[in-house]
């Protein structure tokens, strides 16, 4: 398995990941691989822009309610509004 170093070169990982490695260590190792980098690059094309649009364009920064049930219903309402705005823009463009 090749990983890139900070200087732009690449080096081979010789030691296996320990079984008791934390989730952070596992993710760090995964992101150092070429496959992991490619998968992570796709996030900015698929999921993350939606959260950015909800936060900036709709002005949503934090939940107003407490408790999982209330927060879940508020999130569903925000997502529905976001989807309706997209449909509105698509229909009238």
C-alpha cells in the first residue's frame, strides 16, 4: 500500500494497522490511500454542498429545539424546504 508523504513523494506502509486502533487512526490511514483520497474527493461533489447551501442560503446555523424527536422533525422540515426551493427554481428556470 502506497501513501504520499508531505513532501510529495510516496512511501510504502510496512506495518499493518493494529486491531485496537481508534476510529480516527483508521480514517487517517484510509485517507492516505489512493482509493481513500478518490472516495473522499467525491464528497465535495455530492453531499457537502447541500449542507453549505442550507447553512448559508437558508440561514440555518443551529437547531432551535431540544431532544432527538424535535430536532429530527425540524431537520426534516428544513430538508423539505430546501427540496421545494430546488423544485421551484427548476420549474421556473
